[in-house]
């Protein structure tokens, strides 16, 4: 099949009227794609106001190719994305967050990556789009805290363990045998109450897809998006929670998928080395020039490392409590 004939279904889920402008800007970035064989599946959870405003926006601007699905309840990210999969018709099914903006060549570059028949999934670069302030002092090694991928240090096309949920896609055949997002995993209504003792839904789906098809998932830096970073979503409490549950999830992932013939934590170990070898020395060099920035960087580094290790190494105690 030629590149120009592959169709792309983009699944977007949203749950709150507060994201209305974000979703509108995402839709506009989809309309600006240089690749035209695209449909959009928009799944709205719980917010009738959001549904009404978005459908009015689509009608008033004569926007075609967008299908809106409404759920009366907050069903969670994984369940909402599964609804999108069922409604999609594309050869490639893509998933992006509702607060990202796509590079105009995003779809074209993503489809091109599937020329390699061994590739069953593609994930791409997510850059920060700082809103209403700046967090530019944040070391890139911690960009995973704000939904960006620079922390991985990947500059070329590289095979990876899993796709990142804010910017990923899979061939339709990945889902043809019933492979879906595990509905108990992932975020619900924007909070972390569903994380608990569950692995990340994007990692779980990626590993199941690889096992089920024998194919590869690649990271392509040209499949670019910008992820909005609002200062009010970057609080000390949120940082500590996300770091703890990230460590917790990585320990759980190592246990659940231990039968796979691979070191599942290779990327995390590489990132830790970068923090110890690059981040800490960089902070020390910055102390005299920018002491306030250096202090922020030092504090974040200590908090994140402590909470990740706490989450990773308290897993056995937590799992024992669950089994009683």
C-alpha cells in the first residue's frame, strides 16, 4: 500500500470544559497537517457543556472529518481511548493528549515511518510549550514530569520499549485480535487515583502489542508535537506524587513483565546516569551565576529522586497489604 493511501484515525479524549480552548487549538493544528488522509475521533467524558460547545464549533466552522462521542460518565483515559478505537476506521490509529499542538508534518512523518513493515508502533517527540510563565530552569532530564520526551536524549530514529501516550500510534492490526488499553490502568478525571498499584496504560499496551505481533515500536523525533505546560499544573505536591507513582509503576512493571527477554528498565537506568553525571555537575556550575535557578534545580532533583526510589522500594510492602 502506498503512503498516500494510508488513513490515520486520531483519537482524542477530554473530560472538562476547562480544556475547550486547548481542544480547539489541537483541532486547528490537525487541519493544518500536510497529510490529508485523516479522521478525528473525539471522546468527551461527562461534560455536556463541552460536548455542546465543541459540536457547535465544528458546525459553525464547517469542519468535516471529526466524529464526537459522548459518555455521560468519567470513564477514564483507557476506557475512553478504547471507545475511540472501536469507532475508528483508519489503517493507523493515533493517540494524542487534548492539550497538545501538532507540527504540520506530524502525520506525514508518522505515516512514512510505517514504510518499514517491522514497525507496529510509532511514538514521537514532545516538546514543552510553556504557558503563562516559564519553567525553563527545569533540567531536561525531568521533562517527563511535564509530559515531554527530551529527558530520553533521543536524537535519531530509535527502537524503544514503549510508546508515550501523549504522542503515539499503532497499526490497526495491533487491535484486530482484541488488544486494548487495560481499563483499570491509567488516569481518571485528570487525577492519580487510578495509578495506585497499576502499571502505565501506554506501557502495558505497547508490551502487549510487541508480544502479540512480534513487531517493533520506534521513536521518531520528526513526529513532533508541543505539549502545553501550565504553571498551575506544576505544584510541589503533584511533582512528588508523580515521581512516587512513577517509581512504583516501574517496580510493578518489572514484576508483571519479568518473562520478557529484555531489561525493561534500560531507559530509566540511562536517565539516572545522566542525572548523576550531567545534571548535578551542571547545577553546581550554575550556583554562582544563577543561584535561585540552581536552588530550584537542586531541590527538584533531590525531591524527584527520593520519591522515585521511595515508590520503587516500598512496592513489596504495599503489595503485601493488598494481598491480605
